[in-house]
C-alpha cells in the first residue's frame, strides 16, 4: 500500500522539487490517513508521519533519513525502527 507514491514524494523532497505547503496538501488529499495509521506496514506509517511532520515544520529530516526510507521502499533494505532511530539520533555534526 502506497509504496510507489511514498517513494516518488520522498524523491521530490530530497531533490527540493516540492514546497512544504504543496506537500501537506498532497498528503491530505491523496492519502487515507486512517488506513495508513491502521495498517501493519510500519515503513509506510513511519514514512507518512515523517513526511507530515516535515511538511508542517514540526521537525527537520536529515538526508540520511530520507535515503533510508527510499532504500527501504525500493526493497534494497528491510525497514527496522531501531536502524531508523540510529540514523535520526546521530549527532548533527556526524551526519553526512
């Protein structure tokens, strides 16, 4: 559910091809938030809420985290919350 859509939108975020306001509208209009929240797909749920928090300005997201999501969505890596958290909690001076 939503793998291709998430991958495409995250690619646009990484490239800087989408404004945060446009992103928020897209997330609201094109995704069923309840279906995502209730799904057992932790990758999709986490990616969706990360995009939503990013679009609202609640949090900044490192390129490393976006790349991790892209690799998982493309099937190159298996999603794991601990691995993702290790990326998000790296000290800023160590992020690539």
